[in-house]
């Protein structure tokens, strides 16, 4: 087995946000900017009208890039400039953690996804296609824009918005219609199943559904200017409310899985290839034991997208598999059992080495490892 590529710096997830006029995607985008879990977000839009710049305190503007007072940036571009601005936003000087592309006016969502997956930029990783749907206008939108079925078919997450405007029975009917529209047709490969569907109002989803909280080096940010988000959270604390009628995390489920015994590569790939509907994200690290003694494997799955990234074990680091699964309408207990069944039957002997059988067992995993020549 050839040696694994050297570890790379953390890649920036790029999320595509789509939805027809009036669906609430602009509201969701501004919600993410205000509740960003400490992340610095780069936003790519067709025009600056997509974000409430005045409310965010603009700290500077250079060309078609606006710097927001909370460490976030916004670029107004057209499709031909997308790669150029992705290159700009992923430079170390930008210090961004997440990039969100608001699809309106730029290109069809599936075209943006293809552009991202085919990008030569080694600093980005696909973060999912989020389609926002107006629950109250779904049937009318479908009549006016039959292409919505195509959008739902390629979405990784569907945010069914404005559910306060429909009754519970109507909401259930629309949710089923959305899920059915996004499901693979008979005979097609599931590729991770249909999109997860989240029901919400005013675009209020938990940002951790889309990206992880930012982890800053010790001392960073201690002496910094207060951001809009800081002031907003302080105001809510004084009022004794989080500003919402219910907690954001109520709309989805998550589970954590830890194993001290290495995972069997073939069994884990069978699990990943048959992910159930509603399972949106999987993140964490996998220990394949004798399959690769020198590396743990970072796992990043969003919707149908899957990527492994081998990283050397550090000295004295516990050899554990640690995963977090996030979705809507999933069965955490059943998923935990399925993952437990992916463990090796017994822990390998300390002096066990990789043989031809172990090498073959890793082939399915290595298909999803990005090699240096893939980035050239």
C-alpha cells in the first residue's frame, strides 16, 4: 500500500444556499450571520441586496467586496468570477471559517455544485446544497417553477420554511411531497439517500447543522472590538430570552459514537453507502487499525458527498473512532447499533502489520481520499 499523502491545513466548507423568490433564503442567510457560532463567514452573492449590510455595520469596502464589522466578508460576483473570488476568500489573510454562496442570480444550484466539486482550489471542501422552500407557497411555486423538482433532487438539506403559515396536516403533506421529490428514482443509486428536511419559521435553523463552532487559538479574540453578534446576544441575555419561540436545536437530532476497537473498513463503507434518509452530516475521525497504523482518517460527509482525509496520529494520542451524526427524522439508537456493528470483532495485536487482505479492505475508503495530484 502506497504511503498516505501528507496532512493539509483545514479546508473551508463552501455551502450553496438556494431557493425561489420569497422562500426565505435571505432571512436564513442573515440569521446565520447573526448566529454564526463564532465563525467568520464569507458570503458570495449576486448583489449586496441579499444581506442587510446597513444592520451589520460595514467596516470597509474594496471593489466588490464588503467587509462586515464582525470579521465576515461579502462579495458581489457573477458566475464567471466565482473561482476568482473563492481564491480571494480562501487566502490566509481573509481568516474565514465558512463560505456561503447565495445562488440567486448566479447560476442553477446544480451548476454551482458541479463547479465546486470540479474546483482546483485545494483550500475548499463541499459543504452541501441547502434548498429553502416556502411551505405556504410550495404548490404554487411548483406550478410556476417546475424546475424546483430538479433542485430538490440534488439538494442535501431542505429547509421547509414559514411552517407557521400552514396547519399541521398540511405541513406533513408538504414535507412528504418534498422528501418524495428529493428521493432517488427507482433503480438509481441512493448515494446517501434523499435530502434531510428541516421545518422552521423565519429561517431559524441551528448553525451547527451546517458548520461546526469556531475553535480559536488561545488568546485570539480576547482583545477585539465587540461585534454585532456580541451585542445582539447580550441584549437577549438582558431580556431573559434567546430571541426565539423555541430552541434552534429542536428541529434535528444528533448522536455521538466512540469506539476503542478499530473500525472494519468494508463494514463502515457499507454503512456509509446506505445512509438513511434524513442523515445530513457525519464528522469526526476513524481508526482503521491495521488498515493504516500510521493515520487516523478524518471523515466529512454532507448529503451525498463523502471525503476521507488521513492524518498522522500524534504521540500518545488515544486510538479511538469518534463520530458525530446529525440529521432530521433519524433513529439515533438504530444508527448507533449499526456503527457498533462496523467495529472489528477483536482488537488487533499490538505488533500486527498490514497484509494484502488489509490493504484490499482499505480500497473502498481510499476512493474518497483526495490525492495531491487531484488538487493540481
